[in-house]
């Protein structure tokens, strides 16, 4: 196991345990600055899609869905969560994931795919933690098994 995977597992566990306490962003006029702005968020989501479609653990969950719409909704959702002025009006997490049989291992695999996308886009570790802490509580609505 590579050290980075150990770091990732620790990071995921910490994000889940500290989900109620969001790591504050450094003072910046644009809360998306650490992510490259809205264009940076879109690039991260585009790379996330490439990552989950190349991962045999995740690909089945996305085989028969409108991936373009998912990417658009994730971009808006991340922007909204980070306080970037976007309003997420998409489906609620519980309803859209119901019946998919998603496990905590599947959820963690997607988080790893997201971390790889953020690493590729040179998002600082602290900023990654901030987004992951915002996403971590969603496991309650997504994970079924």
C-alpha cells in the first residue's frame, strides 16, 4: 500500500469524524480561489469523472446515467458548498442514491478519485480537507450497505 493511500484513508476518516467542524478557508475575496475559481472546480469535476470511469469499483455506478448532467450538478454542488455563490438545486442525496447498494468502501473510493482529481489540479491539502469535511456528512444519505 502506498503511503498516499494511508494518508487518504486517514483523511477520509478524519473528515467523517470532524464533519461538523469545517476547516475555515484562508482569508480570500473568492472562496473558490484555492480551487482555481469556478473554472478550477469544473476542471476538478472533469478529472473526477475520468477517475471514476477508469476505476472498476466505481464505473458500474455511472454506466447508465447522464454523466454530463452529473458533472454539471457536482460542479454546482461543490461551488455551493464552498460558498462560491452557486445555488445547488439538484436532487437530494438520499433519493438519488437509494437502491444503489453503495457501501462505505464505494464512498471512500469516490473520495479517493476526488482527491486524485484535486491533486492533479494542485489543490492544497488544507483546501482539500475543507471540501472533504463539507462532503463527509453526505455518507449518511448515500451509503446503504
